[in-house]
C-alpha cells in the first residue's frame, strides 16, 4: 500500500531554539495541537470507531502534551480541522509556544 499523504517536516527543536533565541534555561516540555483560527489548544482527545470526543483549552498550560511530534501529527490528521503542531517551553513558570508552520 502506498501512502500518498504529504510528508510533514520533523521539527528540529534545536533549530527553533536557535531561530527564536530561546534562553538555555527554558526547558522544552513537549508538543501540542494548536488550532490557530480559534487560538486554542487540544486538552483531551478520545476516539473509537463510533465517536470522537475532544475538548479544547484557551491556555497552553492545559494543553495535552505529546512527547513525540508524530503523536501530535496523528491527532491532527484524525481531526482534520486545520490544527498545527506547537512546541511548548517552560519559560520561567509561563508556557512559551512556538507554532510549526
């Protein structure tokens, strides 16, 4: 079986850290699903063959965090609503967000 889905570019965390001059003390938390048009973050997601349920949060502090980019991308593919992968950083007690376009 041939997969005709376009390949997404893997995020190099180090490249984003350099590009946005993120201080060394800011720790990478993980990946999240961000809906840019609504400016909210996926908080929870549950799906089976009959139904899918998802809740969203307006703050990145409540975002569902994924350890691997592919896990966030898989959810984005399933919900198919224009969401994108975001990188989350602990920025001195606040959450810093970088969106992968």
